[in-house]
C-alpha cells in the first residue's frame, strides 16, 4: 500500500524578550549572542542583532530562527557613542554609527584577516599579512550618490521619500543624510512639491540623486508620465539647473536634452556615464584608490594591462595613460561601449574595450597576455577570472594583480585561489605583497579592500 508524505503543521514562532551578553561582532558588524534562549535537548541558540557591541548586556526580542531586535542596552560598552544622525534609530542605512571611526576601521581589518585565515590564505600562527595604512575617508558628507525609496499614500494624498527601515520595507522620511553631500537632499527637497502629485507619485518607483560635474536626479518610473507632469518636471529642471532623467524598464530618457554627466579622473580626463551606471559613491576615496592601484601595479610603457570589470573606465583610463596598451573587459555591453567612447573622447589610442561574459572568460577572447591585471568586481567576486588564471600557462600569467573588493568573503575565496596556484607543487606562484582596507563607506559595516599580489621570483 502506497504511503504519502504529509508534512506536519508547524506552529508560528513565538517572539520572546530575552537578556544576554554580547560575545562579539560578526562580519556584518552584528552583535552575536549565544545560549540565551536554549531549550532542553537542543544546542544553545546563536542570534545576530544589529546595534549592540561586545561585552554589552542587552535586552532583545527574537525575530526568527537566528535574528533578534535590540530593545535596550542594559550595560553599555565603553566603546559606545551617541550616533551623530537623528535618523539612526529608525533608518536602515548606516548601521555602525554607535562606535567611532577608528573602531570601525579596526573591526573591518579584523574581518578581512579572519576571512583570509578561514579560506586558507595564510596561517595566523606562523604568518602575518603585509597590512598597509588604510585609505581613510571623511566620516560624513562623503556620498556623491544616494538612492531613495518612495511610496504614495493614497488616502493622505502624500508622497513619502526616504530610506528603508532596518529589516523592513517601511520608509523613514528624511530631509537630510549626514553621509551624503548636502546638495543631494537639498535638490530632492526642492523637487518634492513637483513629485508630490498623484500623476507622478503613483508611477514613481525610487529616485537617485547624483553629483559629479553637475547635479542629476534620476526618477525610476513604472509607467509613462502624462504630458502635463513632464512639463512640470521640465519647468523645474530649467529653473533649478538640475538635470532630470527618467528610467523605465526599456529606456533611459533625459529631459530637456540633458547632457551626459561625467566624473573626472586623477589626470583630468572626463569619464562620461549614464545615470544608473555603477559609480563609486565616495569620490574623494575613489581618487586615492585609483592612485594606489597605479602605485601598486607600477605600469610601464612596455607593459600590457587587463582591467576586468572595467565599468566606465575608472581604473582603465588612468592605467592606459601609463602603459603600452590596456584591454578593458566589462560584462555589460553598453558600459563597455562607454569605456571605448571615453577613451576616444580623451584621445587614448592604446585602450581597447571588450564586452564579455566574465563568469566564463577565455584566454582566446583576451588575445595577447598581459603583464598586469586589475580587478574590481561586484560582490559575487571574480570566480570566472580565477578559473581563467588557473588555466593559463605559468608564463602567460601576470606579474602583478591588484584586486579591489567590496565583499571580503568573495575576496578571501578568490585570493585563496590565487595563492593556491603552484607550478612546482611546493611553493605558491603568488604572494600577497600589500593589502589595506579602504574607507569607502564610513558609518556602515560595508568593507572595501585592496590587495596586491606578485609573482614569486
């Protein structure tokens, strides 16, 4: 007789209010508490809670299998400070304001070191990493780009603009943001009366405010706007001298024939981009990061360079000015075309651009081998490029690699793959010569890191 599986109904998890001492921070700067809600016959439960610090005794509410919400600090840490932002308790943006910037930097370096050890990059018992001084940012007003959520309240006939609450879809309305350039939210506030109409707000998904050579506001729309709404936006744009772009699923449209914005390289070259393209949010740190990549790679006029995940040419254009030739490799075709256009605009004849699937890139697509590699992938990392590197013959591999990362876990995985290359089965082909944290995102748990790897002599 056939028997059919019938799953048992599970009762809804009951939220509890508990007291515990924080044992440490995890890699996302969340407090780790253990054993405060253990049950008979089960291992002590570990939970992760935003906003608490090691050693603190806290009261929190359970909100799932492994999470919790901080309710009270019963015994605060000596490292705790009052958050400088008035929206901190509600806003889900800057989650590390409750400690000063030096603490933030120490924690971020420790995270990278722990992950490198976990992935086998080095053995802390017998080795040390060649840490360089971090690239330190201004602690506030560093963002030149912000993305804001929107919601139209039909009953109140009111548009909400702000940031998401932590672990929620709710919106915290804001008039200012301490990590953003003041001009960004000022522009949004001035535009608000025009947006706060049903003809626009009901079709508005989110908006971005950007400031490089000139201020730009990008409106993400879910449906076409009526003619009178377009006219209102165009009138405001002309009066305020702030460009507006509309982005739908199928097209990106500048109002009043707005010109492409551009970033400026360390050499004064113009790097044009479309609103919505990837752009490093911290302009000041980005300049120092590019300069450091140049210093670490040390390109010469006899050398060829590959720049993987090239974007609009943030690293490609400055590196090409110092090398014999450079191939910029980018996964998004339109951005690869933009890099090519930027090279032509800046009269660079030694830069070529390739649009390719970077998860499955091959040596035949790249052509002539390169002496130097630069990588700046998104959070998933560069696993496809690591596979390529492994398949290359030793003499085809680069002399130096600079890897710029915004995700320390995938960075550790990829660096482990590089140092794990062994032509003679005994010693690694590559060694880490330098690494540092980059203070791209102060007041948040997000970590930017630069690593330089060199071929062993």
